[in-house]
C-alpha cells in the first residue's frame, strides 16, 4: 500500500500567465510584455488578475482539498534593473501570497524563473549573454534571503527545453531566433545558471530542497529496428537528457557533447563552469507531463519545427524533424488527440516515471499535468468530464509507477484556474476553476475541481 500521508496534492500557475498587474507597483517590463506589445498579440497584461484575486484563489485551493500551490516569482517584479536594485513592493506582494498560503495550510512550491526574463537583460543578449547567468544567481539569492523562512520547496527553472527551443530554435517565443548554435549556447547558459542558483542556495545554508522542472516527454519508437533505437537516443538527448542528466548528475550527455563539438564552437563551456555544474546537482526532479514523443529514423528534409500547441496552426500540422537525427511521428492512428493536437497518452507517464526513477533515483514531483480545451465559461458550471477522465487516467498511471518503486512525492494539476496560455491566449483553458475573462474575472469551480477534492480526500483516508 502506498503511503500518501505527506503527498503534495496541488495545482500550479506561473507569474506571467496569471498575475496581470504588469506595470503596477514598479514592476518593470519582461521580455514577454515587450514582445507581445510590439507584435500586437494577446498578452498577459491582466491575465487572471491573480495580483488582486490571490486570496480568493488560495482559499479555493484549500476548499478544494489541495495541500500545495506551485507558482513562480517574477524577476521583473522583484529586481528593477541591471544594477540589481530591489523592488520592495514586489517582495511585499510575494510575502502576502506566501502568508496567505500558510494561513490556509497550503505548502508553497516556488519556481524562481518561469520564462519572464526582464527586458533589460534581454536587451543585453538574454540567455546568449553569460552575464545573465550571474544575474540569475543574484536574483535567486535575493529570493532565498527574503523568503527562506516561508518556502521549503524551490525550483530554479521551469522547462529549459521548452523556452530555449521555442525561443532560439523554433523561433515562436521571444526572442524569436532560429539558430542551432545559439540554441546550444542558450541551453548551456540556462543549465549553468541553474547550477549557480543551487550553489547560492547551498552556500546560504537554507532549509529545504531545490530542484528543476522539466517538460518531460518519454521517447517511443515506431518499431524495434536498430535505426529506430538510434533515432530514439538522439530524440531523448534532444528532448530530455540535456536537462535531466545535467541537472541530476551534473553531466551533459557525452555522446551529445561530442556530436555538437564536431559541428559547433562550444569553447564557451569553460572547465570552471562545468565544475560548478558537476558540484551543484538538484535534490529532486519536477516533471511536467503532457504527452510522449513518438519517433522514427531520419529520412530526408531540413530541420523543421512546427509546433501546433504553441501557435495557432491547424490540428495535425505539428511536425518536428532534426536533420540526420530523428523525425517525430505526430499521428498514431490508434491514439486520441485533444483539439489542440496533443496526444492523450497516460501510459507514457507511468513508463516515463519508472525510467526517470531508474536513471536518477531522485524524488520526483509531477509539477504539471493537465488538458487544454476550448470552454464556454458563461454556464453555471463547466462540465469538464474530459478533464476528470484525463486526470483520473494520469493519476492512476502515477500510482502504478509508485507501486513499482518510483519515489513520487507530489502531483500538481495544471492549472489552478484558467490563465493566459502563452501564444494561445486565454482561450486554451486548463483550469480547475473557470475564470471569465470578459466579466470581472469571476471565478467558478469546474466539475473537475470537485472531483479532484474528492479524489484527494478519499486517498487521504486510505
Ligand atoms: C508548460 C508550461 C506552462 C503551460 C503549459 C501548457 O510547458 O510550463 O507555462 O503553459 O505548458 O502549455 P500551453 O499553455 O502552451 O498549452
């Protein structure tokens, strides 16, 4: 029998996606504000207005049986400029959120960076600039010093793979670059910055644990041929290993490194930095699980990335090819896909959790899991049976992995309430609670909110 006594059942959000109040209380511009304003795209200026609704939101978490809240701190709300000047009003806002969590018996699970780089750093080259790594560590130190008595679970970065590949390879997220060599550099800098943040945490002697959150997608092959196995290894390095191996073992996968060094200048990876990476590995891994990656051997064509669920391309148009490495197979005829083109594949969660457990042996939190759908929130209650079945199947898969020995310590539904879904805007809804963006951001629990509460309570009795 699994022991779920201290299991962290919760839900998650991210600062830019829910806070709003983008220019209030001396918050400065983030790269996302800048980019979306310049391009005239739907933005997170108001989003779910969590800045003014957080008490109601956290109270609803408690009433929904939840025990933990994963959210992120906003760098542009906390640090005003390159000189590191602190915004006391920003700190005060997060103190209020943290106090509110504790008053409601909700454990805060806090991400330091969920993609909202201050624009003043983006203008210096963003993640291509080594200086930003040190700036991140300084910002992380400010967070540790100010909040260490209220936070025991820290995360350096949310999903390096997703924001680096979207920003520097696919080019659909700011800074909208499409360049392999810059992607490698940005990826390296993020992993180095994460290690520097962990070093600050350890040197400060703070209580608690620190980890990283990865957009985990276990890799499957279309058949058992040796060529497919090779393609799978390439895909696994591309999708997972450069984050998980580097964060958990302090080592960039050796075959990846040797492959890259044949084609690109990676002399910026300095021995003293690699030593810091080696010495500052994570206490736990956070895995965001949405789906798996199914691959076949590379046949032909240039490197191509069309990623449907981060743009508004039509269903079935997603495509990923990495020249000479692998091709992603987007449509398994035996599988089910959401209206945003994501395969629903709970088995991948069980397999993936066991794989990560065997490879790294670290505690794991599922830091995001959920389904994004179009929904009419003007009805008295959103009847999101599909979300209930999605969560039920994934939680079942998680339990199966736990029964087979995986050390899983928490599960966070994405998302606590409806919020801004990056380039999808607000119409791609993931929340357990509906937010009516057209009518004062009124909150109404969906059917899944109650189902989640009852599921948590029934498991607590076991
Ligand atoms: C993860 C991010 C979240 C969230 C989620 C859903 O990659 O950490 O910030 O947005 O995915 O993705 P999307 O909103 O693009 O559908």
